[in-house]
């Protein structure tokens, strides 16, 4: 599996509405694909902001969340409904930088929406909570229960 960056949003809006907001805020265009009946997934693309290239997005329901997990199985994004996958043709630091630009832009324009920025579904990079601001996590902060004390005050957990 290729490295990807992930945004998780805690919102009552539909996935389709969130895709529309992302499209409008970042000036993106839809990625045409053959949707299956009932599919709740929206592909978008647009120019990268820090490097020459195209940034891709897929907006869909959070596929990593566990409903009512055991305490040892909690993950930072369990209570977040919307997942946005982000990728750039050139992976690595450029992709991570692009995802951070998107995160910061969304925080600035969506101050009412709690958000998480993760690298792959494994590492928590940053979190935003309305009224508290943005918190950057030390490298190697896991999204899993063993690191919950590091992120519990910066994530929506229910």
C-alpha cells in the first residue's frame, strides 16, 4: 500500500456535502469514475500548492473507525465521521507538506469543525479542536490506545 495522508472530520454534514466544501475551498475538480449504486465516495483533484504536481483526494465515510471499541482498541479517529485520503504523485515529504497545507487551510476556513491529520492510518501528526486551536504531536505518536494520553485532550472521543 502506498503512503497516504488522511484528514478526519467530526461533522454532522454528509460525505457528499463535505466533498463539495473541499472542492469549493481548494478549487478542485471531480475525478471521474464509475460509481456503484449506493457508493458514498467522491474523488477530487487539483494542483499542489508547494510543488509542481496534482494532489488527489477521496472523501468518504471513515473506514478505520470502530464503533464502541474496547478500551485497549480505541483509536484517535473513532468518533470522526468523514475521512479524506490525500496523495501526491511524488510521495514522502512533499506529500506530507501538501497535506499539512490542506489541513491548515481547512482549519482557517472551518473553525467549527474538529479535525485530525494523520500519516497513513498509523501516525497522528496534528489535531484541531474549536476553541483550543491546533496541536502538533511529536513524531511517532500512534493513533492507537497506547498513546491515548498524548492525544486524548486534543481529539473528540465520543
